[in-house]
C-alpha cells in the first residue's frame, strides 16, 4: 500500500514509518525536518508545514491511507481539510489516552486525580477526537495509546480494546512506541475499525 505518515520524525511517527517499511509498504514520510527521517527501504522523506492544509494535501495526495502522528497543536480542522482537498478518504490518528474511561465509565480527564500539568495537551487530543466525529464522510480511526506511551522493545505482545484504558496486572497502563506501531500498521493493512476509536496496552 501507499501510505503517508504525518509527523514522521517524532517518537511514534518514526516507529510507524519503520514498521511500514519492514512490511514492504511504499511510505511518504512527511516531517517539518525531512532530514530527520531515517533512510529506510521504500521510504521517501518530504518536508511540509503541518500547520498549512494545502501543504499537507500536496504531500498526501494519491495515497491509500494517511497516518497522523502529529502533536495536537495541529488541530483536526487542518488535517481534515487537507484530507478532503487531497481526495484521500482513510485517516488513522495517533490519539491520546485522556478520553479513555476507567472501570466506572468516567473519562480519565474528568477524574480528580488527573495530573493538571497534562490537562492542556490532553484536551487538544480530546478536541481532535470529537472533531473527527463531526465529519460526515471521512473514514477515520483514532488509536489511543496506553497512559504511559514510552520508548521500549518491540515485543509483539499487547492487548487491544475500545473505550476503556488497558492496564496490566499491577495496574500500570503502558505501551512502547514500537509495539504501538505494530498495531497501527495492522490497522493500515486490515482495516478492522472505521469511524471509531480503539486502544492498546500490555
């Protein structure tokens, strides 16, 4: 498949690009600084300003699917406008965990123990998620990582869910960028979700 990755030089983006390359996909790795993108088989690095919908649209036109690993300072309206301008229907978004629910069906951002220092960034992810829901035609997926999204090994062992945060036996919610990338590329290939969120954890 021909896949464009936005935010390709970030911690999640670079692992997604690496996984796509390893599986033989043709990848356009879009980054503000394309020189930071690893030289991998099937990967072409392209420089573009993600704040400019026309620049994104030019970079992703002609692709089968777009994966966004952009920070949420780039808002949904810009990414969605670019998708429509480019005529690409399938968008997979590296999401956030704050809108996932606990065992009492309370969103984590609404809990009293949610860290205040994370609130502004988390709200950006939630706004992006709900903006996707408002678009009537885009075939989107919002893929929320675990609460702790970290550097770590590629194990290939993880669990998937829908609306509730996944925790391990000790109560820790964690996933490595490398294992997240496996599941993201699985979704690229298998299209198991459409116009919904899913999540991952150990």
